C-alpha cells in the first residue's frame, strides 16, 4: 500500500506501463483526473520526450522519442485513493518502488530529469531601465516591458534605427542600470 495519508505534499512518482502505451496511460489518467475532480491531488502526468536529430544521406531529420520507454511520470499527493486510481488505470503495471510502496523521486533525480523549476530572482521590474550585457544587442539600453519567469525570458523595448523595438532576451543578457 502507499505511504500514509499524513504526507500531503505533491511529489513526483514513476509509473511502469506496458511498452508503447505511455501516451494512452497519460490520456486515460488526464480523463480520470478531470471526470473525478482530482486536480487538487494529481497535478501533472508527463511522458518525457526529447528531440533527436539524425543525419542520413546528407539530410537532417528531427524525431521526437521517449526518454524512458515504458515509464510515465506523475506529480501527485499520494493517498490510498490516488494510489488505487493510478494503479488500476488501463496499461499501468505498477508504481516504481519497493514492493507495493511507491517511492517518490528524490530532489537530485528530479533535477537530473529537469522536473525541478528553479526560481530565478531578478533585480529588475517592468518599467526599469536595463542595458544588454551580451549578444548581438550588447550595449543597447532599453526598458523592461514583460518578464516571463517560466521561459526565463524578458522583453525589452530598445531603440533601433530610430524605432522602438520589442526584443526578447534571456535573463542573463540584461542588467539593471
């Protein structure tokens, strides 16, 4: 059985599935979450994918492949109910863990898989004057127009060729004046 219901923190778990059924499991779980109103206990279902570029006969071909075939990642609060629902979803064979007790991913494992969102504190706000410190627009001065912490990008209005232009830059490319 899963861990006791006292631990109500959402954690990432790994589900083992029939090979080739990862996307079906993801779709089925998302439908179950919606129909049963479990959005407050099961937060995210992910089939890790990566783009692979192959060069064959001088032609570049890009394909998307599963990083962990036969596995699906799920961020959830582990309770008897959520364990039962996930475990009994079609094509799910088990949770990864010792015996019947699912083991959540450690912080180190989540960091290696790119699942941890690092919060970046920036010292500028919308409306602040900044200077571009690297890249093709180095030494341009502009005004912060938008900050996107998810993409780690900032939109800055700079004057180019006598016109105000909105440019998107990485957080690391600008500095507050």
